[in-house]
C-alpha cells in the first residue's frame, strides 16, 4: 500500500502538471497573430491635358493674278477737216506730248482724203516758213516726183487719198506733220477743185527700242 506521504507527493505532482499544462495552453492561445501588412494601391490620377487648337481663319478668296500690263500703241491724233487747193493744215507733235521726237520713236500716219493731198513731216522750225513759196511742195510737168524746195520732209505721202505708213525716227528734233493741198493749184486738172474733206490719224507705235517714254 502506498503510504500517506507518497500519496500526497503524487497528488502534488499531478496538480503541478495540470497547472503547467493550463498555463501553457493559455499562453499559446493568447499569442497575437502577426498582422500581415496590407498594401493599398493608390491610383495616381492621370491628368489629360487637352491642347486647344485655335483655328486660323481660312482665306477662301481666289487668288487673282494681276494681269501684266502689255505696252500698246497710242493714238495721238485723229482729226477731220476741209482743204482747198491753196491751203494746208499743220499738226505740231508738241501738242501731242512730244516736244522732241527721239531715236526709236515710231509713228503710223493714216490719211484719207476726197482728193489727192501731200502728207509729210518736217522740223517745226522749218514749218514756220510754210507760208512762203520756198516751203511749198509742188509737181513739175517734167517729173512725177514732188519738188520740196527748202523742206526736209519725213514720213512722206504723195497724192494720198487712202494711205497708211509707219516711220521710225533716228534723230532728236521738234516735229510737225503737214497735210498739204497746195500742189493742186499747179495742176490744171485740180485747179478748180472745190473745198474737200480729209481725215488724219497719228499713232505712236510701241517700240521696245525706244530710248525714252512718251509723255502724254
């Protein structure tokens, strides 16, 4: 038989074991679980920058090319009048914008007349003497060519009724154009001719070789 003393020791040992076991159990259950860190993903807001494009105004006007100005002929004179067998008509180029004609100046003369007339250009200084007999163009019976006397003529028409001609000058000088019917008084066929109509046109012809511009 177990004696009383040993029995008490056994009881004490059992109680001690139970106590230790209980403490161990409570200690295990009370240990806190290590928290697993939670990663929070913060969304970074994306900023969308909208570029505002300013629409430039569109010019819908059709581009029109400026026409190139082409030099052209210029009518300087157009005159109508009456002549007799003893008269003439003089036209000073100064009145048409030419105080002097220059090398390269080109003119077209057109004469229409009911009866034959003589047309010619001459130096304006000479034209002052047209009233005199020495500046009177006429025909001699022995020749079909006009006799000019002291006149130095340019742009000549002989017995013109419907004639046109161009002439380019080579000198610098003041110029006068003359429509002359006085030769008729030297011809028996025309001496008794009544007053008649005539018409003259003087045109400056465009010439790229002109040495200066015409002043109108």
